[in-house]
């Protein structure tokens, strides 16, 4: 229900639905025109999830804001945040907010996810939620990670793709419809990926 962008001066703007503070402008009023995120920080990346937004700055601010009922902001609370809020782990990049959880990468190519884990979408082998980033099990050398509605996926530097979480509609791509709390390889041994995107119930 909302969109975001960064201009050539690295200023961040969002617009659209704002009932959970996902525009990051300190309010919960929706707007049909772009509104600047009121922070002196310049943004390097920004990503709009369902009702949560995340972004990074060149100076090492890794922040999320918006809906946080499942801990998807990653600051150790379940409090709604209507301004950018530092997540409880430094040096994460490639932040990807989903619907009930969020994910990111550290500088060593390890994946981390946080928030709801009802479907195993944090990829740590459990179904326990986490209000702070928790490492995805069994994956390394990652170049991208993406959080969907109830599942997640990642790609390694060698082009291997894996997914985990809800699989009712086959969104994990492992030729089953079984939910997975640990990453499973996307089916097709000859396939090599450069990027992957987790949607609502597909990838």
C-alpha cells in the first residue's frame, strides 16, 4: 500500500498508506504525494514491505520502521515505529521487509531474519519468533536475501537459490508443498540464479 524512493541527493521519500507509520515521517496519516523522511541521514538503499519499510545509509545506519506487531522492525520490541529505528544488529545490508518478518545480509555473506516465525520463515530450524536478527542456518556466501509474506529466499555467489518458510502454494520451489523451517534448494540442479524475489505466495 505504499512506495518509496531515493533521489540523486540520497534523500528518501515515501508515499501512500501510512496507518502503521510505514512512510517514516513521524505520523500515521496517509498521503498521495511524496513526503520526505525527516532525517538528516542520506540513504543508500530503501525497500518497502507490506506495512514495514527498511533502509540503509552510507554511514552505517541500518533502520526499519512501520508495523512492528511481529517484531519485523528488529529493534527488540513490538512497538510501532513511525520514524527510522536502528535494528538490533549492526553491519546488515540488503534489507528486505516482508509482511510479518524482515531479512538482511551481513558483510560476510550470512543471512539474518527477524519477526514472526510461525511458518519457519526465519530459517533457523525453529518456529519461535525473534524480535532481533537471528542467523539463517546452513547458508553462507550470500549475495541477496528477500523476505516475502510468509517465506524467504536467498542466492549465493555461485548462483544457488534456497527458500524457507510457508510452502502451501509451492513458493519454496522445492517441488513440494511442505513448510520448511530450514533453507531448501530451489528445485532444478542446473539452474543458476543472479537474483530472486519472494512475493506473497510465489517466488
